[in-house]
């Protein structure tokens, strides 16, 4: 399921894996990098701003900036993830629609990547 507006992409996915496994895949910067396709030299922690290198073939020249606003352990009976990317309204109008479309497709791919990663890892 996804929620789309002009300024943000929000994705939700149901992951049928133990909560601890999902938590580790999202909060450990090294494990996150395995499925997301990025390398970070620092650990994820609340309030951190990190820059990581992209490891996807053809995108190795790019970096990603991440701000960890908060890290809250899952408290519901079913593990879920929430990913939000904002700021599209700040992109020049001539590039905005394509940037939004490309990033939305990228996040759809990442939701499949975490599901595949969790299915393979122990």
C-alpha cells in the first residue's frame, strides 16, 4: 500500500517475520545496507544524520543522506515498516514529476528488497 501526495512518498509493507529480525534489518546500518544497497560508516541512532554510498550497479557514484528522526521498537502485534520521503515540492518544477515518479518506483523496489532479504537471512 502506498500514500501519494505532491511532496511525500509513504510506503507500508506487511513482513511475515519475527519482530526482532525486521527491527535488525531496519536499524542496523550494516544490515540495512545489505538489502537497501548502501554503505554507511556509522551506526543508525535517533537524531543521527548520515551519508552513505549507493552500491546499486550504475549508481555507485551517488550518495544518500539519511536523517534518523526516531527509532521506536514495534509495539503492535504485527511487524510493519513505515518509510517516508519528503521534499519533492522543493525540487524545481521541471524535474519534480520525474523525480517523484522515479523515487516512488525506487521505494516500491526497496519494499520488495527487504521482503526478499528477510526471507533469505537467518
